[in-house]
């Protein structure tokens, strides 16, 4: 049996996967199409190139989920984090790097590794034989994207994300909002109360539309929009088409009764839907948007019940190739239908440099262990890694699956710790302490 691990794509995930597997003693070939074939965002032929911002976001490993992910990756001797530490530049509490030396270092580390070779080529077909990790990212080449789609089914690969903002459940004011599905539809009580509703009066609606129209928006990159407009218009575009459009679309008030004011008919209703099995996150239904982040928080906090909302992630629409991981992948990032092919990085439906590299770290370790005939236990759910991989391969709803970044809403709740905003600091410290201990044990189980 061929013991070589082939990795398609040498970005954040592919580079990390290669590093982990090579350090476990496995021969790795990275197939990277740049610089022969370009993407609209990459500028060089380097491995591990940062396509946009030079920040890996918060480095706070006690109070921030992405900071905890940094910690876990450092503890696993991750290439992306250790290289980031070498090229760190001042950025307050964030981990920002000098981008070119960073990518050059990642490239040099991999190209000089005795177990790694790099093949400059585009892979155009999803492989059937051998051991593979697909880490081709949000800008996966068209030919490979089509081949993945052909192998997985039309509905299981998206070329755009259309992300509605996601709110922490415990930051919603339930003295104004209520749980009810339109027309109380559903067989079970859970289904009949699946949506969280925020009512608006006429004045509130008009002020909201004014704010939407006036808000700062981001522009699309050239060539980014093709085909996306079909099913997911940004809310501000809907509002531009007519002030009443939203009231007849995602904000229609029909089939709902506000138990706080049963006599008064709401003029419009914003609906939120559970975004994870734990019920800690809710997405605002139909509210995909191109508003800038600052504008989003301001505008969405005008919604009654969301005045103090904390956002696990804000909305967006981007060119982004990703698969329906809850349907297609198992908890070891293998295709359920082809165990010799794994996926890693943004294409699995995580979002962000760090999250992408993190999925590369896991895929690299799992693939190498399998080739070496070693057993690796499942990633513990208490860790940032485990919460994220559990979300994309199981916790998220496959029907509405959209890319997700790491956040504490994905974590298993802590017993005996206070909920709500007031208990947040203690809760976050509890999550990060617990995660560090369990992650160390998981790593030790492999040494
Ligand atoms: C325009 C844009 C801006 C972004 N900005 C940020 C940001 O500021 N901060 C952030 O945290 N995240 C950002 N992201 C999201 C995401 O975190 C990054 O794209 C991240 O680089 C994803 O890591 P990855 O390894 O999955 O993919 P990538 O880092 O993109 O790596 C994939 C690699 O696969 C190669 N490839 C693709 N197809 C093939 C093929 N068929 N054969 C061989 N090689 C192939 C590509 O050339 C690329 O090198 C952005 C995404 C985009 C598209």
C-alpha cells in the first residue's frame, strides 16, 4: 500500500496538515497550483499566504475562543502559530504578523522538510485512489470544484456563503422576544416553538429601513458576484427595491402572536432560528448582508430584543467554496463515502485563517496516524478544536449549514456556572481552563 499522503492546496490548512503529518514520519506531497494558476486574492506562490488581513485575531487564551485555538495549536507544535509568533508585529491583544516573511518562513520550513515535497500543479479531479487531504480553500479551482460537486451531489457544494448574523442566545431580551413558529407549525412542541421572534412597530420598522439604507456597505471584488444573487439577496438590496419589501419577505409579521402584547399586531417581525444543537446560538433568518461590521452591530441592535445582543459572528456574502460537512464528513474529517479522502480548511465550512489551519492540524494528524496504523482518540468536545470539528461534522444543521468561526457558543456548557452576560468572564475562564487540560491529555495520548 502506498504510504504517501497527498495534500491538495498549500494554504493555511494544507501547510499545517503537511507539517503535522511529516513530523509524525509520513511522506507528504503538497500539490499547489500557484503560481502557475492564480486566484483573484493570492499575490504570490508562497505556501501559507494570507489573502487579506495580516491578523490571526485575538491572542487572549483565557477569554477568547480564537485565542484558545491559538493556544491549542501552539501546544501541538503547529507550524502556522509558531511561525506567526516569530513574525509577530505589535497589534494590541491581537496576533498580527509581517505577512511576507511569515509566508516565506512557512514555505521554507515545508520545502526544507525531509518528508515533504511540493508539486506545482493544479489537481482537477477529486482523487479516488491513494491517501488525500483536500485543502483547496474558499477559492478552490473551478475544475476541482465541479469534480467535488459531481462526486458529492449538486446541493452539497456551495460557491458562495450567505451568512446571516449569529447572536448568542443569552444576550437576547426575552421580555420582548418570544418563541413561536409561524402558524404554530410542527408536530412537536420543539418544532412549534423553533423560532425566536422580535416584533417591530411601524415607527421602529421605518427607522430600521432608514438605517439599513444609510449604512456603510462593502463592495464585491471583481468577478466575485457571478450567480449569487439567485437565492440570497442582501437585506439592504431588498430594502433598496422598496421600503415594504422586507415586510413581505423575511420580516413578514403573519402567523405570529406576541404573548407579551397579544392585542397588538406587530407591524414587522424579525425571526431568529437555532443555529446549533446546544441552542446557544441563533441566526437572524434571511439577514445576509454586505453591511460593514460596525454598521451591522448598530443596525441590528435597533431590533427590539436585540438592543444588547452579542454577536458570535456578523453577516456577509463572499465567494467561498465549501462542502456540506455535516452530511459528507465524519468526525475525523474523512468523506463518509471515501475514507481515503479527507477535507480540511475553509472548504469544510469553518471560517478564518486560524480555524482553517486548525482543521488542517487535525486532518494531518488523523491521516498520518491512519497510515502509520496508530489509533488517535476523537478530539475532546471540551476543547476549541473539538467544539469546532463537532459543529461542522455534527452539531450544525445540515439544511442551513453556513461557514462558522470558533466561538464559545459552540462549547459544551459548564455545569454550576452562571449564565447570562454577568457570568461571562467566569464562564469563559472556565471553558478555557477546562479545554487546556483536556487538550493536553489528548496530545499526550499520541506521544
Ligand atoms: C478574499 C478573501 C479574503 C479573506 N480574508 C480573510 C481575513 O482577512 N482573515 C481571515 O481570518 N480569513 C480570511 N479569509 C477566509 C479564510 O480564512 C482564508 O481564505 C484562509 O486562507 C483559508 O485557508 P485554507 O487553507 O482553507 O485556504 P487557502 O489558504 O486559500 O489555501 C488553499 C490553497 O489551495 C490552492 N488550490 C486551490 N485549488 C487548487 C487545485 N485544484 N489544485 C491545487 N491547488 C489548489 C490555492 O492556490 C491555495 O493556495 C478570506 C477569504 C477570502 C476568499
